[in-house]
C-alpha cells in the first residue's frame, strides 16, 4: 500500500497537569479508511483537534507526505489537504444546498467591482458532486435544512473533497443517524475512499467501523491499544478492546445476556 499521506508520531497533549494524549501514533494512506475507535473520554476529540490544527501537540511529530509539519491553525491544516467534518457540520439550515456547499469560497464572474456570485456554475457543480455521492437533489436551491441528517453529512463530505481534501477526518458521522441514513453515509465514505482520499473515521460504533474500515486503532485514556487490519480482528474483539474484556464479560453475566 502507498506511503502515508498523514502521519502522527508519538503525539502527546497536556492541558496543565492533565495528560489528554500520551504518545499516540496513527497514520492514514491514500484510498484507505482508518477507523479510530474509543469510548467517551478516550481522547478522540483531542486527537482530532491536534490532527486538524486546532491544538498544537505538546510533544510528537506530524508529517504530511513524509515531511514534518507544524499546523499553526485549522487553515494551515486545510491548506495541506487535511479536512475535518465535525458533528455540527457548520451549515446554515435556511440557506440553499449550493450556498452551503460554497460557503466562504463562492465562485464569481465579472471583473473588478462588478464581480458577482456565479450561481449557475455553483448549482451545476453542487448537483454533479451530490449525484456522484449518490444523492439526487430535487433542486440545488432547496434549503439544506430540508435534507436528512445523512444527506447533510454527504454535502459536507462532498464539499471537502471538491475543495481538495486528501485526508478527510470524519468526527462520529453516524452517531445521531437512523439505519437508512447511516447506510447512506457509509456508502459515501466508500465512494470517497475509492477516489484515493484517505479517510479517518472516528467512531464508537464497532459495527459501523467494520462495515467500511481497512484498519482499526483503539484509543483508551489517551493511549492506543493497538492497530489491526481488516481480517485480523473481529467485531467482538474490537468491542472488548474498547470496553475492557473483563468488564464487559462481568456486565454480560450480571445482565444474563449479551451486551
């Protein structure tokens, strides 16, 4: 497989006396979905923010295409081709799908002071890219708030890919979705991966990870518990790593069934 696009080496992050990350290593390669799993409090959010330029690591090294990087801001991370889609999606519900797709990067036509938003071009791009992701819009000027949660996730993913993302970090994209919407998002992840984009899929849902993941890394209390490739680990083994095998077995016994 190709060399890593993004590599995090021995990342530590301290907030005063609190150690949020304690030597985490992680990488993502072109055309793969690398799942980062962990329960609440595992350190996933801090790691995302360190990876995307929100936090600077206390120690450790970030590399893009093998070259050391020092992300001073999320913009610096985006300029390096690292895009993050957070749970809130950063969309305005009453604005159109097209306006949300191009928010802050509107294409214009005309010259000098007479430049204006090229809505025809923007609508065409939006429709084409949403269709490529498996979403057939009724019309590009419909309010983004009329779309389902899964469709809005797809808008955010398509937007990031269109604007040059080489690595796409997805923060719990299926956590608040129903079965059908989750299936749409997982299909979108698969489509983007096949385009050669590296996917970092952050989730606490093992089944969703197993559906699309090529590699799986489990994070617990700011440390990694290991990385496995598809076929090397089962869903049950991943769940045990996340929850702690002994604790889960004890809980199953007390409840008289399978958790």
